[in-house]
């Protein structure tokens, strides 16, 4: 007769990360108001500006111009603004402190939160794209891979900056700073107008404009993403993810 022999030990990191990603997604799905805000506002902008002449655009292809801009704005809203505010309050309420006592490492938490955000963004972008197609948007499918690539880089950078702010500022300050940055980016980010060629340094300072320009260049014109935008968004992702990993605090 065999004898039960317990083997205590930490679960494999892939299991820990998988469970944390699942938990992040479940918590997001339970915040109904966040889901409505994340999907409702972009849909209103897409349909309002894409189908009606509520603003002057530098092209006759309204949907071809508006949809990429809305996709870029959605990525920033979810990966940066929503992520920063949510994580800031999790830190204030002691949620992160409890996670710090678990087998989940600090880089593991950052990876799980960024991965969960990418899943959310994939769902949001898919829904918005399907709505756009339903009302007449006709993107250049041949340039889809570069569009996905710049979107992943932009989302990773936004997530890194959000986690950095949430870990070093008070939640109220994080909310104010994230909202201010969002409004500034929205104002000068080229969502409803063409942004000039800012060069790598300028694109780094205005990632929303860089992302929107890259999506229009690929999905609207079927062209390639300018090298300056690749460098800017790649640097944006590396800089902010590295800063978050080095400075993230559990409490």
C-alpha cells in the first residue's frame, strides 16, 4: 500500500502567470462601467465621426481615416489610462501587498498585467474593426502584420508607463496624471487630423500620434510603417517597461 508523500513547493512560473492573467481578465470583466467606457466611447467616435461630417478631415475617406485613429485611441485608453487608475487603487487597497506575499514575482505581476491588457485590446480592436467593416470600412489587409506589430509595441509602452505611475504616486494623483496625459495626447495625437513628421524623438513624445499614423499608413494606404515610428514605439516600450520593473512597489 503506497504512502502519501506531500511535496510542497512553488508551482511552475507559467502556471502562476496563467492564473494571474486569468484573474486580471475576470476582474476587468466584472467592472461593467469600465467595459462600457472602453467600448462605448470608441464606438460613438467611430460611428459619429466616421459616418457624419461632424468635423473636417484631410480626406474624403472618412472611415479610412477615423477607424485607425479610434483603434489607436482605444489602445491608449485601455493600456494606459485604465491600467494606471486600476493598479493605483489596487496598491492603495493593499491588493498588491497581498500579491507580494505570494509566489508571484514583481516581473511576473508586470508581465501578467501587460499580457491581460493585450488580450483585452485584441478583443476591443476586433469588435471595433468588425463594426467598421459593417458600416463600410475597407482596410488594406496586406499590411495587417505591421499594424499588429506597432499596436503591440504601443500597448506595451503604455502599460509600462501606467504601472510605473501607479507604483510611485498616490491613487488620486495617479488618476489625475493619467487623465491629464490622456487629454493632452488626445488633443495633439493626430486622431482627427494629420500629424506632421515629428522624427523619432517627436514620435517618442507623442506615441498616440505615432501609432495612429502607423495604422493609417498600413491599413488605409497599404504602405509600410516609417522607420522613425518603429524606433520610437520600440524605445517607448523598452524604456517604460524597464522603468516599471525597476521601480515598481507592492505598497
